[in-house]
């Protein structure tokens, strides 16, 4: 029995705190390529489960399972709130994206996606490149974000939506969406984070940047005149806006007391470690832009793209993320609750209609 099976007992899966109403969890192995992966399908009420594939060096399979379950549930809510006729799912591959990942491994993953017969549609996420998705597409048609399916790399649309969301957040807190002179701490300079930093720089914002990958930090310093800090200190710096664009669970009991920014708005998924962390931000007078609302641009682009088509509709829907967030913030103020509770309620309202349709 391999490590994936010995580390996660069946009962641990069904009793997992993130299990909730997940429909399918598939454990994947391909010995020839070294592929070890988990595919989680959370909800298909509104349509097939669309969600990216993440390649990451998880310390153990249990951490990978937790990530897959949290991310797939997040995709259900993200797709619902974005008005897409799609359910939520996610895949995680346990591997070092810089050392272990190969085209053969991604093709093997594609074969396993194909076995699910369209229940799950995959796409690019952390640790995965457009070239990786092309490798997956050689084995299955149930993939998005490739040249054949439309617009290719979804990260520029994610970044556009996050930028619009940051402007909407700034307007709610500071009274203006103008970012000229505002200081923004961008934590994480991957495809999306670096693009967000570029848009903020063009808008006149002062940047404080951080990433575990030193070359990305150096590039941001040279290109944007940014100041660099350690990723573990990104939330502590004196800034107007904190933009988490790395991995999730960064907003927690340890970090929230040290946040100096008045706005938290970034691209990372599952930023709140627990529901209590959203309440803690509210008590401190910090506005939180719900992650799956602000970072939906990528999934919008891969859901609505058509082969050979333009991106007019995709851009319109992505630019509307700012309006959606403004609605969320205003409703949260009216109801005396947190933005993430309102975002959940809006997503669940649409899911409930789907169940009765």
C-alpha cells in the first residue's frame, strides 16, 4: 500500500472537518511518472465541477487532502457568485513544481481527468504553467485555459479582477478608488501577484513586495521601484492595503493582530484560516474582500472563452467584480455582518435556485 493510502485512512476522509457535502474524492497514482494526486468534486448543482490543478510540495498527503477539499468548496462558491453555470472542484498534485513536475506526469494526470467523463474540468493553478495544461489537454478534452479552448493563460484576467476589487475596496474604506500614493503590500509574486503589482504601479501605488522566490522580488524592485520585505512580515508593514497573493490560511489568529492596513484584498484562495478570523478582521476595522469574489477573473476567462473568439464578454464580467464587491460591502454594512458571510449567502442563494430549477 503506498504512502497516499497509508497516510489517509478511509474514516479520516469521511470525518474530515472540510468534508462537508463533497460529492466525489478521487485518489490518483501513476507509478511510471511519479504522479500522486487528489481530485475533489464538491458540488455539481449548477453544472460540471470546474477548478484548477495545483502542484505543490505538501509535507504529507493529509495536508494535500485538506487543501483539495477547501479549494474545491471555494470553487463552488466562486463559480456561483460569478454567475457561471458550473459547479466546484479542485485537483492537487503532490510534487515539487520546480523539480518533480514533467510533461509525462501532467499527461498522466490528464488521463485520470478523462476517466471522470466530464464531471470535473481542470485548469491552471499554483505550480502549473500554460504548457502543463497543453500536456493535460493531449489526454483529455475536459480542460480549460489552453490555446485550443480560447484565451490561454487565465492569470491576466485573475489579476485584472483583483485590481478592480482593490479599487472597489479602497473606495469603500477611503472614499475614492484612486490608488495614486496609496501603499500596498503585495505578498506573493507569481503569475497573478506580479501582474497585480504591475497594475498597482501603473495606478501610482507605492509597492512593498515579498515572495519566497528571490528573482521575482528583484524583478519587482527593478521594474516597479518596490521595497522588499520577508514574506512572513508582509502583513505587518505600514501600508494602506494588504494584498495576499500567495497561498491560503494567511489570515489567522497569529497574523491578524499585526495587520496595519485598513484593507485586505488579494488573489490568494482560502485566505481565512477559520470563520472566526473574518470576525476578527471586522472587529479591528479592517475591510476584507472575500477571496473567491475578488479572484474570480481567471475562472470567468476559462469558463466563457470560446475558440477563436475575443475576450469582450470575459473582460466585462471580470470588470464587474468591483461592482459585486461593492454590493457585498454595502450589504454587510446594512446587515451588521462580515463581507464573507454576505458573499456566502449570495452564492448559496443561487445554488438554492439551481437545486429547485
